[in-house]
């Protein structure tokens, strides 16, 4: 026996994308990513890790030496942050990106995005 079915979907893609592009969601994602990659940021006093500006999908380390530390593979002290690395966000990706995705999903599941009408 065959059953033929036709289905129609009326998803308003621009409206849905506008909700995902919400500043609150993007700022949450940036703050969460900063939290997750912080153990990979070289640490002496903690200023490099803690002195940041978080904007939607953007994290800016504002210490004057931040760019040099990020780009240079130095002999980092590992006593405070054993995972310290240049390009700390890239170094964190394999282990922390799945956690970020889960946090973002939890944010959505808990009503952080108003995906209804």
C-alpha cells in the first residue's frame, strides 16, 4: 500500500535569522567562549585573561601586549595555566568548541532566543 503525502513548510527564514543575530545571543556566545578558552590564555597576573571587552561575537583582549603574546610562541609559565598557548582560541577549539555549542543550545532551549511567533 502506498500513501502519497504533500507537505508544505512556511518558515520565515529572514525572521528566524534575525532572532539568531540577536545581540544578547551573540554576546552570550562571546562571553561563554571567553570562559571556555581562558585556561589556554597565558597567565602571570591574570590581566591578559581578565582585561577584555566582550561584544556580540567578539572578544577583545585590551592589554597592550595582548597581540604579541597571541602571535608569539613564547616559553609560557605553565604553573597557573598548564594549557597556556599562543593563539589560545585556536588551541582551545578541539576540546572546548563542543562545550560552546552545548552552552549555546542550552541557552536556546531555556528560552534565551524567542523563536516562537
